[in-house]
């Protein structure tokens, strides 16, 4: 029933997103005339080689209008980004619900492990499509944007990707890419699934053994402080694996 409800809401959001995209194009077309006027005014000023009070007043009005137009378009785009984020969240919730239903349905045969090549492609696509943080003027990037850490009491949500420190078959410990299944406030422990062995390897880990991964990319032009810095120690994935190693930027 929950899956049907999620599908219905996703359909509504897609319709709303389509309308917002149309509004964006309409707003852009409407403001184009004003931008052309700005360009032509500058060209006339260069031809006459003077800046008269008339041109100052005219440009002030044109730029005021252009600023208002840009803010209106920006507001529509932010609404569209919010819709996209909500759609992605609902899709993730639906996937988790289907996963849980599959894990506890004894009448179904075990699912096949995803081929490594397919898994690597999906992980690469996930990294490339990580949303870019776009804050309003004066906004600071939030936790989990690039290198910005979380607070000590932060709890990752089911479905979130994390770096998890687990014991290997030989007894050694290693950091792996995992997905949060649940968190117990009573024990302060996570249940996580190994991404490479979904449905097979489940680990119960304390919070200190789990590091939430970034959920937004940082814009180097507007938020350079959110980037990982040179000489900084990080966890990086070995190529074509889901295991992390200590690396130096």
C-alpha cells in the first residue's frame, strides 16, 4: 500500500516539476528583451563615448529589472530542485521498503548478487549525480556537503551510504562501502549491509565504526571551504572495489 502511495506522489511531483521547467523557460524568455536592451544601451554609450545622466538612469532601471528577473528565475529553479530532491527521497524510500519486503519473504528464492561491473557502474553514476549544493547568498554549506563533517549526535538514515569498519574473514579490519539498514537508539548501534554483498553480509556496528558519506558536492567557486584540502587524509575507494584505503590529497 505504501509503495502505491509513493508511486502516486512521485507522479504528482513529476507533473509539478514539468510545470516549473515550463515556468523557467517562460521567465527566461520574458527577461531576454531586457537583457538585449542593456546590451544595446552599452553599445550606444561606447559609440558616443560618453556616460550621460540619461544613460545612468536608464541603465539603473534596466539592471534593477534584470536583477528582479534573475531572482524570480532563481526562485523557480530552487523549487524545481526541491521537487527533484523529494522525488529522489521517495524513490529511495520505495527501494528500501521493497528491499525489506524481499529480505523477510521466505517464500521467495534468494536474490542473485549483482555483477561487479554493473555495481561499479551504478556507484560511479551515483557519485556523478550527487547534487550540487546551491545556497542562497550568505548561506553556509551544510554538514555532509563535501568535506563538512556532521555533528556528534548525527544519525544516518536508512538507505544512506556510509564507510563502515568491519572485520574481514581473516580477522583483519577494513573500511567498506555499506548502506544503512537501521539504527538503534537503545544500543547506539547501526545495522548496515555490505554494498558488494547486498542481502548476504549484514553488520552490527557502533557509531564510531560508521562514517556518513557526503550527500552534496561543494561548488569550488562559492564554497571552497567545503572542499577537501591538499595534504588532508581521507578514505578513498580502491578502483573497481567497494573497499576504502587511507589516502592523501
